[in-house]
């Protein structure tokens, strides 16, 4: 049997944030025409949970409690990349108060720009019009956002 070298799959960790109006919080990716979840790669020694919390804090200034998150698991995303996602239920935060602290250098101008330049709450059904095909597949085919919201509500009711 011949074994072929398989490069390790990269991992991006993030949080799927929903509210009771069946809306999803998305971040607009600077310089692109699509919206995304707050997510990114783990630093050395970080767990997926720690990375997801840090990325959410850096990309949309939300500091969430680990105990409020629902683990959604590791999901196939791209050819060599998986997502490790967590779910969170929040009240409808005013997106005008959110900001992105993480920056990248624009290849054309050399300017330091925020990774995310806008934030919005969008109905679950609007995801295909806003997100990439790959993220839409994760959010609509591999996850059920309405069922995730129901699980978060149930868990919070049991904890009360």
C-alpha cells in the first residue's frame, strides 16, 4: 500500500453569534464583497475555545464568557482547512458600538487596515447572499442555525 503525504489541515476557530430574532451577527471583510464570522487561527498553545474567544474579541470587540458558548465541533470548510465553531446567543447588540482591533497591511497602499470594517445582524436566510459559498455550506448545510438557537435557549433555561 502506498501512502501519500497529506499536509496537515489548518484550523480556524470562531463563534456563531445569534439572537432571538433569528439573526446572525456577521463582520464585513475589509476590501472584499463578503461577510464572515469572527474567526481565525489559533496561536501556539491555544485551545480552539481560547482562539475563538480571542478572535471574537479582536475582530468585533465582544468579550464572551466561555460558559455561555455551545460547542459545535470541527467542521470541514475548505480543501485544507477546517472550522472549529462555537455558538452563542446574545441580545441584539448595537453594531455601531463594535470595532475591529486586528489589522493587516494593504498590499497596494501599505496602509494598516482593520480586518473587519462593518458589522450587522442578518436573518439566517440571508446568509447565501452575504457569505462565501464555503461558509454558506457550513452555516446552512452542516449546521442548523435555528436548532442551534433552540439548544442555546434550552441550555440557558436549565441553568436558570
